[in-house]
């Protein structure tokens, strides 16, 4: 299951990053709190493929499917 699969109102723990995620993105996402072991909540999942909103450590971030599908959940 990936972060993009997480439904609105659900929470999950980050397991790993997909192999296709570039090093710069891995570093930046880790700095923002998207790192293995961290709990993530999907706050908003709009229709038509719009970016979803995720809560990490009381901060909300928007990620589109091209990045969120490369974050694996436990």
C-alpha cells in the first residue's frame, strides 16, 4: 500500500520509499517528517486526482500522486 492509497480520515505508518524516488526527494521528504516509522494521516482526498492533504507532526502537506505513490506504508 502506498501513501496515495490512504483514504481520507485514515492513518498509517511510513515503511519505506520506492526505488524510483530520487535522492533529493528522499532527503526533502525526510526533513518534512515523511520518514520510515512516522505516522501519517490523510486529511483531505479531493476528487479528480487533485493532490491529497496529509498531516505529519501537526503540519499539513499537499502531495500529488507522482510522489505519494513512491512512499510505501506498513
